């Protein structure tokens, strides 16, 4: 009976071992030998915030490297990656569930979007309040090295039904 219990416990733990979460950095999304991501564009002077909010009605800036190569070795891995969420849609209650994840605040909105291998298209397993989008988040889920296109930018990766929660070290 004891052997049966140990065997059952081992079998039940197999999915947990298979779904080990790998914490990524943004530089790991760039394949070896590819050009590094350009430095982020400078953030806007906050004293000019009213002008910047008005500028959000303007067409988006052209993306830097919209077809940058991706790290195919990451495809299918369960990952955890920090970043900022850029909503692609939201409902009447102010909740969003479709995003671009970017490495720095303001990317895709106030400055030209980063290369496609520095953008992850996200669909949320849980909706996020629009007011919370000024803070960084962790996203967790299965990373796909697949392009996704939006009005704002091309993304080189996707995580569908991502677990999204506030960034804490």
C-alpha cells in the first residue's frame, strides 16, 4: 500500500515538474548573434504631460525593426517576464484583457515601439484595471515565438491566457 501511495504521488507531481516557470530577461528574447535592442527613447518631460496626452490622438510612431529575429529556443517554454502593459482594448468597466508587453514605460505610445523581439502580445487569463497600467507587471504563461500584429506594433512573441500580476521583486 505504501509503495502505491509513493507511486501515485510521483505521478501526480509530473505535471508540476513539466511546467517549471523560467524567469526571463528581455535580452534573452534576442537570439544569439542578432543585433541588440536599441536603447529606449528618452521619456517625455512630465511638465509637458498635457501636450503628451493630446498627442496620443496622433498616429502611432513607426516601429524600430518590426521584423526583428526571435529566439526560437524559447518557443513553448513556461516563462515569467516583467514589463509594462499597453492595452489594445478595454471594456466599459475600464478593464483590459488584450495587451502588448513592453520592456519600458511609454513604449508603443509616447515613443517609437521597440523591435518586435522586444514586444510580447498578451491575452489575459485575468482582466486588468486600466488605472493599474502605469505600474510594471509580471506575466506568466507559455511563450510562443509567433508574430502578432496590432495597430500599434508588430510583436515577435505571444503568451495567450497569461497570468498577470503586479511586479514585486
